[in-house]
């Protein structure tokens, strides 16, 4: 996918792009299949729809999903997929995995540097815009970095870099 020419650049790994596509597919299914069926059931209940809590909730959910679908469509339309072959493995950059050992911990952890749109701490994917991500960018194996955090400075050593 060629870089776009507008001011908004969204970079995603191929895995991240596929995950966003899958999420979009699920949201569309909910919006166009599941919610209409549930709205039909809610309308079947007697009484004023303005007092039907299930109907009101479903309409609000429908609006939120439509908004999320629009956001994801825009993201996917504008995204540039990171070419794994162009990622250097000697410097920390977008798309690389960095093995880090924090000064005050014994066990190293591996983090993948991704765009903010793809960040997910549960999967050890950190944004290049995060404090740790910013501090890591451009460094190489063996470097020590210091990250300023609200609880004080944290020191890390880069034990390895990979794709």
C-alpha cells in the first residue's frame, strides 16, 4: 500500500490491519443484522417507545457502532501497511520488537513498537508516541535509555531487537 499524501498518516502492521478489518466486519454484522432483529423485538413490546429502555439502549448502541465503523473505515482507507522487509533490525523503529530489561526487574520483556492506532498493552504492543516508545526510537542493542514517568525515571537496557 503506497503512502498517502494527506496530513494524516496511519501506519499499521499487516497483522494490525487484518485485526482492524475483522473488527469492522463484526461491527457491521452487529449493526446490520443483530441490532435490527433486537430492535424489532423491542418494538413488539407494548407501550411508548420513549419509555422502552431496551429500545433506547439499542438505538444508542446503534449510533455508537455506526460512529466506530466510520472511524475504522477511515483508518483502513488511509492506513499505510508497514513492509516487514523494510524494517531494520539493528535500530528500534516502528514495527520492531525490542527486548528490554528494566533496571529494577529481573525478567526481560519483549515489546513491539506500533502506531497509536494499533497499541495494545495486553499484547505488549506499545505506541511509538508513548514515553517508552519515544525513548526507544533510533536506539540499538546494548543501549540504555531513561524514561520519565509520573512515578520517576525508569531505566531500561535494550537486550535485543527483531522483526
